[in-house]
C-alpha cells in the first residue's frame, strides 16, 4: 500500500527469528524506499546467520534507498 506509517513495524520485523519473515519485510521495504530503512537493512547484512537470499534482497533494497550510507555498503 505504500503507507509509510508501517515503516517502523517492517523495520522491526527485520529482527525476527524466522528468515522468511525477515525476507518478507525486506521485500516490503524495497517497495517503499525510505532513508530510515538504511540502518536496519545494513544490520541484516551484518547478521552472521542471515540467509543468502535475504542478503541479496537487502543489497537490492539498499540500492533503492539512494543515500550515502547505503552507497558506502554497496
């Protein structure tokens, strides 16, 4: 829906124990890029136990954020 009011909940879901929940949150955040999502997406990449597909999706989402912090990771 693109409702930015849900960003905090989606960003919080990036810390869920289930990788599929994190993946769904990453996908949703990519559909409504917002600079406030950059930090939480970077934390996904820093997880040692993160699934490869979630890492790839997080990198793609960071590319959509269009800010310097995201670019430094990419």
